[in-house]
């Protein structure tokens, strides 16, 4: 089966979040669940960005691309038409970056809380 073209690789985003959150040694089952959750959140954020910004004409354009290119994922179809929709590329990039910031911020907050707890236990 030929490899389908891909314009956006969510795995790169997931890998970066996982690396930057520095989860340390976690078992494979937990790692897989985290990766799946991050990828799901990414897809939800992108869809929300699109729903908030597409006009009727833009939805029709997306549907046409999806019909003409069934071999592509939804996100790849979106990336293909992004040049046809004013500021979509920037909006998508911002949504992805905002999600990255939220996820890595949450991990940093958890790490800080754990460090504070360890310090409190050591001084007690």
C-alpha cells in the first residue's frame, strides 16, 4: 500500500510535549495513554479553531477537498486549504502553540508542587 502524503505530523507535536514535560521513566502503557490523550487534545483544539473561524464558503471548500482527496486525514485537508482562508495558518499555529504552552505549563506546575512537597517533608 503506498504511503499517503502528510502535511502535518501530530506525532511531532506529541513527541515534543512528552519530551518537554519530562515525564521521566514511565511504563509503556502509561506513555501510550499520555500520547493518545495529547494527540486527541490537539485534534480537538484544531477542530475548535476551525469551527470558530470558518464561514459557510470555507466549510464548503473543506468538504470539497475532503471529497476529492479521501486518502488525506482531516487535518491534512485543512492544511491544504489554509492558504485559501485568510489568517487560518496563523490561527492554527497559534492554537497549536497555545495548547503546547498549556500542556507544558501544567507539567511544570505539577513538578513544582511535587518538589515543594518533598522539601516540606524533608524539613518536617
